[in-house]
C-alpha cells in the first residue's frame, strides 16, 4: 500500500511541475511546424527522464521492502544450445504418376468391354473387342485375288525365263502379286488390333464407351490410373528459390490422413510462372496401401532458414515491458536460496512457438517456465518439477 501511495504521489508532483495537466499542455501547443518539432523533442526528453525516475523509484522501493517470505513456486527448464530451423508451408496436391487413356487403333463397333469403373487391371489384360468382320471379308477377297495374281506371275515368270513374252508383262504380274501380298499383310495386322489391351497396371478410373457403340481410332474407351506411385505437385513462390534443390528431402503432411512422410524433391521447374511468380516442384511418394488419392491436399515443408548452435526458448515465456524491451526469468542460486533473475534479451527468428535468443542468454541458464508471470526481480522461488507442481495443484 505504501509503495502505491508513494508512486502516485510522485506522479502528482511531476504533473504539477509540468504545467497543470492536459488542459495547460493543450493550450501551450504552438501552431507552426518548427515549434511543434521542438516541443515534441522536449516532451520525449521529459518522458525518457520520467521513465528513468520511475525505474529508480521501483528499485528503491523493492530494496526497502523486499518480498521476504513471499516465495513463488515455479517449474524450470534447463537451457542448452541447439540448431534452429524455420520452415515455410507450401500447399500442393497429390497427382498420379501414370494416367493412361486406352484407345483402339482401328475403328469399329465395340463387341465387348470387359472392365467397369473401379476394376483393377494388369498390364496386358484384355479391355475390349472391336468388330472387324468387314476387315475379314476384305482379307478373304484379297486372298482370292492373290491366288490369281500369283498364278499369273508364275506363268509369266516361266515364259520370261524361256525368253518368251514381253518384259513389261512379267514386271506387271510380279508387281500385282507383291502389292496384294502387302495388302494382305496390312489387313492381318489390323485384324490383330481388334483386341484392346491395358498398357499399364492400375485402376479403371473412368469408362467413356459402352458395348455396342462405335469407336474410332484414338477414341478413348477407358482411363487407367496407376496409384501405386504418386507424386506431390506444388507451386513454390520465387522468394524461396534458394531453399529448393533437387534431391533435398522434405516433409510432406497429408491433413486428411493425418500422415507425415519424408521424401526427396525429384523435379524442380526451370520456368517461373509470370502470372503468380511461382515455379513447380514434384515429390514422389509410395502408395502401396492406396490411401493417397489424386487431388488430395498435401502440405510441403521447406526449410528456408537454419541457424546452428543457438539458444532457443519457448515463445510464450517472453515478457515485454512498457518500453518495449523483452525479458525472461531465470532461476539463480544465491547464498539466501533460489531467486528469480530478470534477464533482458534480444530475439531473432521464430517458428512454431520457439524463438531464437540472439543476446542475453548463453545457453547454460535455468529458465523459469510455470510461474514466470508476475515474478519480480530477485524474488525468492521454490523450484519443483512439473509433476510435483501438478500433484500439489
């Protein structure tokens, strides 16, 4: 109570000395710019002097009335130098490594479609049969014509060998026979394409046609999705270009599955997208259980900053004075017992509730954790473990 009265008495005297309160101060504000700047500088100097006097007054009051007997129970945490890493989170999506649309090489009516959506297929498995009856009839006609052409050729050849007949007739017969041979060969090749097979193993993701419909060359019948091997695709802002290198292992979190995996970056794009100033990266992932689905959300963690052998403390243990200075409390052994020491610190980078202390702590201190709020400098403390404090509470 005496400390409070002394403090407010000091403030009242100071206010009276400054000219009688806010009304007098407002009336004394000049109108021209230079005079305002000079007045501002004077007020800042007086404020600085006032803060120094307040700090000295608090110190004298603390020395005159030490908190003897007011022992605060706290828990502590030993500090140690460690490596600090900062990560940036980049949103990406899962993509299949292989998406194949299966198409026939010849046109015709679909006689049979052997798969449905969701079916698993193996490479080389029959997918569909195409009606090639017209090609078979054409082949039969060509084979009949070939028999005649071959007979004519044989006869022309025997006559030519005996120097009978003209050379042009012999050459025409041979050409006709060879042309029909090539036509038969082409038709047989096309007949072999009447059956459509799966080019890869995977799951039938989509079916585009039905049995009985007409299909043309190159028209997709089904889409096969190979989900055994998938990849994460993400667009990284160009600001983090130095943090991305091919082969660097990164963490990938799948929020929907509550999974975190580690995999290397397999591809880094060489072009910056001018519309959003990003470049693509790809990270392959194994998907033996099939849980990773295309277009599933993924979060990629890129390490954009690392600092070796530094002091790192929990961010929530930092406290700030009115003047803007940051401080923490550490436990210190004295002849009178354990006391809390107020240590002013300077801070650096922070990430996920941890912050680097660049000045003020050496790393061998004992940091006060629970009970740090409301402590005073040099206040006696009783150190207990977290378990003991929990049991006592």
